[in-house]
C-alpha cells in the first residue's frame, strides 16, 4: 500500500513549505497489530522522505517530531505486515490539539470528547480575523 495519494503528497509538501504553522494532519499511518501510530502533517520539500507529525510508538509518551518514511515503511511486525495508511482518517483538528490530547491520554486519540477539550477558545469579545 502506498503511504499517501498524489493529492496528499502535494498537500504534505505544501505544508512543509509553510513551517511553523499548526497544520491539520494529512495522513494517519499505523502498524497493524501494534500500537504504533503517526499523524503526519508535512514533508520536507528538500527531503520528501522526512515527515513531521505526531509519533506514537505505544510506550505512553507520544511526541511531535520528524520521522523517515522510508525507515518506518521498511519495518515489519511479527506477522510480516508493514505500516499502512488509515483510509478512513479525516483530521478534524490541527496537530496541536491531537498532540495535547495524546500527551494527556498517553496515546493518540480520535475521541472528539477528549480532543474538543484542547481546542483553543478565543477570549470573549474577540472578533474573528
């Protein structure tokens, strides 16, 4: 399975050209049968194998950082399965929300009741920009 579609690749590169922004995850990768999960927001335009996102290796401390897609796609689990893309994943929040919730839950979560607690609210009286 390909880790991303052409349109996802284009979005990942576009996001990589706008570093420092709180992008929405474009793809979710996971290792079948294990608790390894990655929410990827961008690719380095100069080195497209280098991805940035929320990385969770199932040890209770997910973190934001860079990962080599070549490296994670080369790993097999005990059953010989490789990393897959979640075909049904659709990001609802920026990566900061997923990261804050994951730190609290000690794993990546897609539970809206948890994630919604980490959405930054504007103080009363602020006008939308």
